[in-house]
C-alpha cells in the first residue's frame, strides 16, 4: 500500500526518500533476513546445542536448500553473514550456492554458551542443577553453569546487529544464526521484554524478517516462515 501525503489535485507529493514510514522514519531501513540453521543430531534429540559443533543431518541439508530457495526471493542482498559454527556455515553456504556472494563470519551471532548443560536434554539439565535451571528459565541475567546468560547473549548480538546496520545501511543482509540470537533480535526489534525468549517458537531452517532504521525504530515483517520447507 502506498500513501500520498499531498492533497488531492495539488500535483505535489513527497518523494519516497522523504515520505515517513508508519513509524515516522524518513530513511531506508537495513533489512535483516534471519535464518535459523537446519537440523542436527542434537536438535533431533532436543538437547542443548550451544558451542558444540555438530554438522547438519541429511534432512538439515535439505532444509538448508529449501531455505536458500526462499532467500533467493530477496532483492539487493549485500551480504550473507553467519555464525562461525559448522551448522550455520553449512546452512549459509547453501544460500551462497543459490544466490552467489561470499560468507561473512561474525562471532557475534554465535549461539548461547550453555556451559555444563551442553549436550543435555531439558530434563537432564534440570535434574543436574534444579535451582539454577529454574532461575535461568525466568531470569535473563542468570548464566548457565560455566556458560552465558541471555543478557550476555543480547549484549553481543545487539552490538553485532548495530555494526551490520551501520555497514549495510539501507540494504538487505542475510543473517544465518541460532534460535537464541534470532529470538533476541526479534525481542529487540519489538521492544518487548525477555518473556518472548521463553514463549516464542522458531522452527529449524525458519526465516524471520526485521528492519532496523539508522535514525531509530524497527519493524518485524515476519516470524517463523516455514512454507519453503514443505
């Protein structure tokens, strides 16, 4: 939908560059297309998978190909940025194989360091550290044993996002990452509380789209797109 700011018949309209968005911004946003990696053996078993480095399963590779087909619909892609872990690099490579370009590795978008819970199921982690696990589920400032808190994840993820917005102002960037960093970016774009981290579901190889404006403001365009996987 387009909106003309001039009076009918006046023959004067503001240009697209100066017409404000519905949020009031007058500059072009940086569009971040957030792609979660495909399936790994740990995700099949629903285990905490942070800094461990499993590869994609066969299904995960097919999911990455489907996601790449969805990403190919984007225009003006300036960069494909990936977490340094193997599962995201494989997923990102499927995108590059489809649309061209080179991978840009950014450790700011790496998954949460789950510390001693790496490789454990939810139940195993809760049994190992019941008090800490219960607190961790409700307080983003509580770190995992030997790992990170969600607040620490947010600090580095938002800093990495800010750097992308500065570097690729007004362009589209594909960010291939993990469930917690992507949820964190959606939380940040929506300016809502940390409850979103615990109540939002993101499928493997799903796509979410956000836009961040250099003069302030943000928009979430879509969350958990999965049509490309069917």
